[in-house]
């Protein structure tokens, strides 16, 4: 779990998507294109990390739900990792 509010992480992703759309539209002048390209490249690894975090949180939720499910067999419960 992260200490950064989810809404801030989502805003970073939205900004990245917005920059991507602007860059692909071809409607930017040269200065705006350069500035947008720089910001996009700086945000790309951050967005990748946010997506990995989101995936890990979802996987954790799924595994916790599986452990709480009475239908999950005993062997699967013993495979859990702390």
C-alpha cells in the first residue's frame, strides 16, 4: 500500500495520457512538442511504476479473497506467502 493518495496517482496517469494524445495529434508547435515530449518521457517510468503498484495491490486483494473463501482448498491456503 502506498501513502500517496490514489487520486494523485490517477492524475499522473491522466496527465501522461493527455500528453500522449497531444503528441500524437500533430497539432503542437515545435516548442510545445519539445516540452510535451520531455514531460511525457519523464512521466513514463512513473506511470509504469504506478501500474505495477496497482497490479500488485489487485493481486493482493484477490489472494486475500481466495484465502477468506471457504471453498479454497487446504493446500492452496498453505501456499500463502507472508
